[in-house]
C-alpha cells in the first residue's frame, strides 16, 4: 500500500475553515519515505508540529495580552509617550474597547487555528504509519484539536468541526460546542499515556482540562447570560480533580517560584505546560516583559534587559494589602515576593558573584537594585564580583531618575512613565539562553495541581455551598508552600476568587475566572466599560474577509 506522509511547509491561518490555496504539502511516496524516514521518524515528525504553535499562542503579546491585560490584574500604558503605544491596542484591551482589527487578537486566532489544522493533518496521517507510538500520538493529536477548540470556545464563543483538512468546517456555539469538546476529550483519554511529562497531552492533562471545561460550561452554554452551574457538572469537576489528586503523579511544590523556574519541566506540580526547554528552542519571553529597561537579570548578557511592559493595577495590589493588613503581604505570603538580592534589605551588600546573582521574584515594588551597566558593560568590584546598586533610567536617557516602581499606574502622563506601576517577575530568566531575554526556557503553565485543588473547591461551593470542603482544599494549597501564609478560617465565592488571584496571577487564567465569577463587567483602574458583549473577543476581520466567498458562514460576534 502506498503511504502518504505530509510535511507541512506552510499553513495559512484560515486552513481550518476551508481549503486554502496557501496550504502546501510535500507528498512523499513510499520509495522516498522508505529511503529517508522510518515509520517511527515519520510519526515523531507528524506529532511535533501539533504542539509547535503553543509557544506562539502563549507569547507575551498574544494570549497573555488578551487574558491578562483585559482584566483587573494587568495594565500596559503608553510608556513615556514613546513605548508600547501600538496604536492604542493595549489601552483598548484594558478598557474593553478592542475591535476586530486588533493584531494581538488576530495573531492568537491565527496560531490557534494553525495548531488545529496541524492536529487534523496528523489525525489523517498517523493511521497510515506502522509504529508503536502511532496510537498514542493519534490520541494526542485529537486531544490537542479539542484543546485548541476549547481555546476558540473560551475566547471567541465558537468551535470549528472538521475531520479532513480539505473540508469546510461546521461551526458550533453554546451547548453544542461544549458537548463537542467534552466528547473529544473523553474519546482520547483511554489511549493517552499517563507518564509523558507536562509538555505533552497526558491522561492527567485531559482530566485537568475536562475539569476546567465542566467548571466553565455554564458560561460557554450562555456566554452573555448569568451562569447557572449544574450540580451534575460540578460533580464532574470534582470527579476529574479527584482522579488527578488520587493518581499520586503530581505534588504541590514547596517553593512557589520554582513552579516558574527555568528548569521547571520536572517540577511535580506541572500537569500540562508549553514545553520551552532549551533543546526545543523555547522562546518564553514572560521573564522580561514587565521589568524595567534598566534591569539586567543575567551577568552574561549585558543586552538582556526588561521592556517596561505591563504592571499590576493598584486595584489588584490592594487585594493583597487588604487581606494581610496591618502586615505587608511580602512578610506573610510566599507567593507575593521572593527576595534573592540581599542589597534590598542591606544596601551594603553591593558585590555579588555571577553564580549567586538572581533578581527578585514576584511583585516588585519601590527602588530597584541590580547590575550597574555603563557603556554597555557591567561594573565589577575590586574582587571581580559584579557591582550591585540602585538602578536609574540610564537606557531611557534619564540617568538621574531612579528606577522606583510606584503603586500608581494609569493612562495619565504621570501614570504612564517608565517606572509607574508595580511589576511582576514570576517566570525566571534563563541562564542558558542563547540571547538572554528572548529565549526563556521556563515551561509556561497551562494546568497545575494547585488549580486542580481550587477548581474542586469551587465546584463544592457552587454545587452545595460546601464551604468547609472548599476551605480544606484551599488550605491544602496554602499549607504546601515553604513558610506558608496563615490558613484561612472561612470560605465563600468572593474569598475563593481573591485566592485564585493570589495563586494564579500572571498565569493567563484571570479573564476566564472573572467572567465565571461575574466580575468582568466591573470597574477597576482605567476601566469602566460594563458591556457584557465584551466577554468574548471579536472574530478577526481578516477571518471574516477570508470567508467572504461563503455568505453567512462566519458571522461576527455581537457588539463588533
């Protein structure tokens, strides 16, 4: 029998919807494939592209921007009147005035659909290969198609269904879309491997995604309405969370920030993640996105600095302060802040060996310290160690203005300056990176064990107001961390929402959480829009235009 092995050279973003003339496939006949590729090599080669779009989806200006900057956690002003203006797209994202021409929305859409298209191609090719891994890979490809469908459902309120790359997709919304994604996950779960690690779709990953899907089912069913959480669906959340917890495969990490460290691929808390290890040419840019342009976290890379990007809003910061007053949250909760440079508490500690230099993590406030850079090189102490001191805005041509992060950040001139807003350094800079800031090797978390406990807690509250059971789950997560915060003594949906903010800030869950908890139409720093139609994003105009030869096929979401 003649085998056809498809090598994807280019995938247009619209390939998932209809046959696309830009989709070019190199078809290798059995002679050529026999000479160049074994079935094992072909199977490995066809599953890899299914995952390869995840780093692009999770790029800081794509999925992060629309999941975080649209919420009360993150804000990105027009820095200094010169940086991050981008035709106002980040201001519009935060104020919920985003439109169908937004490039970050378009890019996220394109990459998700390309990933889906690659999954369909893999599903059509893998059954032709005589390799022991083909069955598992086929389940992974189909499961990843379901995951990409879950993303389009969450972000855009629709799902595309097709079995062959040349077909025109059927579009599902609401209950039909939820049922489709659920059934696809259920279909692949028996054939998935439980031990492949967080970078591939495993049984545990599908259990976590099913729990998340059921938890949000009420929103997906009626995205503009008031969610009605069904008892049987909350039972399913609990069921799949129990499977993960009782499997014994995953463990809560005592060191909170190691979950986001550059070597976190082996962290036992990770269930599903974007694999960004160095050998896979990862390009996680989360580490430098929020930092000052005068913060240089790597002594080996004098050009690897921050970008003065997003800050946390004062509103989100105040949730920490209000919870722990009169104590400072950094003294109470290990998730808030981790000091790595002693200069912050003792400025006399101004000389640090390269191996010991690590910038602080978490929420960064006030005067910042770090490597002193002059004329493109870092200063050194007489003993050869690196000089550490107060930082100033040298790269902004303001050498007398300190890098002093302030609570105030907004869209005024003063609130948009380079040092406005407290910053977040959750993901770690990689010391192995070939370019410093642009190629971070920390896996980007999609599902981790703490979320499983908190999803189970939420299901208990929503089903039967089991506050005691929910409280126990939340306190398990709190108690697992080194020097844990004090145990909570009561539980409600509002407390749980606050706790999810503390645990998962900057992890691209906030928009989905806010919608489910009824908070997305609220008011926070520089945002007053209460339009419920903004719960889902506009379909990119390029996609609408691309489907123009099929009248009525792809309709724009309401309000755009």
